[in-house]
C-alpha cells in the first residue's frame, strides 16, 4: 500500500496523480485497485463531452466509480451536485434544476470508456467543487456549496487532530453525504491512504476486512455502531487505528461497546451540513465537547454563534441551530443541549414541537419522540414515539388507552388544540444511514392518511441481507375493511397478499419479479387496530412471507421469482 506523505494533506496538489502506477489506492477484503487504473478512469471522466451550460449531478453507490467520476469532473472544471439518494422525489428535484444526471441516477449518461492519454488539468482551492444537501431533518433538504479549498481545510483539520496511521480508510457511511465524503473518502485521497472499495454495512463484512487488511480508520455513524452489540463477531486480531462517529448523537452504551469490541479509541464528531465538523469528544471518557482548532464559538443570549476558517465568510459569526452551554474559551469546551425550538402555529396557538416531544419523552415507557405538522389535516401535529418493547400497544383497545394516557400527561402543559392528533408508535425512530430522522422519513409513517388502502407501515429490521421484518398496524379506517364483514370487520386475505407482494417488490428486486405464489394460508383473522409483523425471507429465487401478531399467524405464503421453475418448488 502506498505510504502517505509527510506534508499537509492536500486535494489541490492531486496526490492521486503522483506515484507509481502500481501503487494500491483502494482495496477491500477481496480486491485491490491501482493508481494506474484510477488515473485512467479519471482521464476518461475529465474528457467526457458535456453541455457547457449545464451543471452535473452524480449519484453512485460504488466508491470506486464515484471517486473516478468526481475527480474526473473536478479536473474538467465542473461543480458536482451530490444528492443524498436516488429516490424519485430527489431525481425530480434534480431535473427541475436542469442538471445532467450521472452515475446510477435514472437516465444517466453512460460511464465513459478509457480515452487516449491526455493532460489532466490542475485544481485550484477557489474552484467550486460540490453541492451537498442538508439532511432534511427539519424541512426540505437545501443545497450547500463547497469549494475545493473548504473541503481541503476540513480534511486538514481532521489530520491535525488525529493523524492517520498506515492502512486503508474504510467507511460505513455513504460518500453522498458530508461526513462520508470528507472523512471517509477525501481524507484518504488527500493523505495518500487507500480508500475502501465498499461501504462496509454488515458487521460480518467488517470482521473480514479487519482480518485481511490493516485499517487506519473506521468512519461510522450511530446506526452502524449500535448494530455491533448484536453482531456475532469476535474481537479482531488487528484493530483499527481509530473509530470515528458523526451525523447523529451516539448512545453511551453503543460507544462503550464499540471501543471494547474493536479495541480502539472512539472519537465522536459534532457538526452540521452547513458548518462541517465543529467539535469532538471521547464519549466513553467525557460528555463535554471541545471545538476543533479552527472553530470559535460564543453565546449571545439564547443564540449560539460560530466562526470557522472553513466557511465562506470566515470572519463572520454564523448562528447555529443548536443550543450550547459554554464552559471554557481556551480551548473552547461546551455542553450540547440540542436543537433550538421549532415553533409552529396550530389552531391559532403557537407551540414548540421540540417542547412537545420533550414532554412526551417524560412519559413512562417512552424512549424518544419527534413531532411534526401533517399537511393532510391542515397543519395538525403528528407524533412519532419510540417505546420500550413491553410498553407498545398491540391491539385497538390498548392503543386507544395509551393515547388517552399520553393526552392526559400532556394536558397540564399544553392546550388541547395543539396536542398531537395522529400517533405512530415504533420500537426505534427510523433514521437514514447518517442517523438522521428526516422529515420525509417521518412523514412516510403517516402515508395511510392519504391512501386508505395501506396499513400503517412502521418499523423495519434487516437481521440479515436476505431477511426483512416490517411492523404494521391496521387502521380502523382501512378501505379493505368496508363490508368485510359488517359488525365484525377483519382484514381480507387478498389485502394481506397485496401488501406482501408490494413489500417484496420494494425490498427484493423490482416490479413483476414475484409473479407466482404457493402454499397460501390464512390461519387466523387480523382485526382493526392490530399490530403485526410481516417477515420476508429470501431463499435463492423465492421468498417466504408470514404475517403474525399476538393473536397468532395471519398469512403464510411462498412467492416465486420470475426465473423460478414452478416444478422445482415443492
């Protein structure tokens, strides 16, 4: 593997172009890629004919293809828009901006073929490099513009605080987001360390990498680290140089277990999409935060103000969305109190969504809560509540009693008109790969309000790559219940089959993949208000589906893939 230079990390000096063609610049537990291969791919992208009056958007889940495209486009003088996902809503927004779509985006230009040797233009610190997006946790994702110099400064700040040891930088976080891009990919490139050829999602894959390659840093996030306590892996014989976590608050127990399991120091980074990395701490040793050496913080009444050399106006104080309590100024140390209030008006009354969620969290059995306004009801409030397993209601009567108890609990602090009208109970708040509960994700929990054919789709678990467990609730106003049967409604079997096919197509391959079914049984009826779990298990080209609740089994069937010979399935 290539040795990293003694000079400061740099993107503008293009270290990926310097060195032997046989140097290893990227690897996995199974594969190695060389500098010569990367330079060839960069050159192809740098010479790709593109409309001069249109900007480009790049989404590619593969780190090697993404890196070659990003660097090639930079060398072509292009600013690259980096969407956080390739969902239809996101793609529609990109098209409204008239961007040229690249990578895995629908209708993208094909990957360019290797071209004849041609000089690759140099890069400048003032060059417009990327457009990233906010997480969308408090509204629609908004674009954030970064120059190459700003990205380089963030990488340099990481390296000043925690110089990388020898080895590959592997990431469990998508490079389409700020944290994964700067810490997981650009830092490796700027310091001539190999980067990972995969986003290492599964603990078993991580264990394999640690056995086969030296790891200088593991770039992670709370959703990934919280999976380690249940991971069936032993302590690695070769530990990572350091563990890094960011993008959302890290649970103390998960942090302690990660350090114990990996045998490495864990650094937690606090920051924002708008400001980049702001501060750090060792969560297993101290709950206070210390600002990075190029960041200044101060409090002005209830406001938190930040100044950073990495922001477009480095001398100006920028207001932050989080509240802090400043402890020391040199070095800057503080306690983080969380998000500033989001004030909305409901029924002519102003209410803090954060304050409402905070009061809900004081109710017995509640682990965490988020509140949002629901457009469907003219701005009434919906509550998403994560509860302890033994506190969750499993049928109509217990759910109604739980909601009544929550409303009584809130009645002492809030007027009736601002109390949540819609309630969704989950075992864990749904979060993306960065550990953020976006408004879009939260709103999807209420999709049944707009489509009465759907149940309430709640928790989803992925115990293995070939299994999904989805929690659902049956709304009392479900369209399929009408006339089935009067006075004693039950969910029709055809509705369960439709939901099973729908989830199979969404989670395992695309439309029309699961065309045939076998062994269909409906052992027990599913009633309005019931909470159930749909389990889908893939075996080769078939799916076993079951739906069960506290009442027993409600559906059992086997879906066959389009390529399956029905005669092969007994």
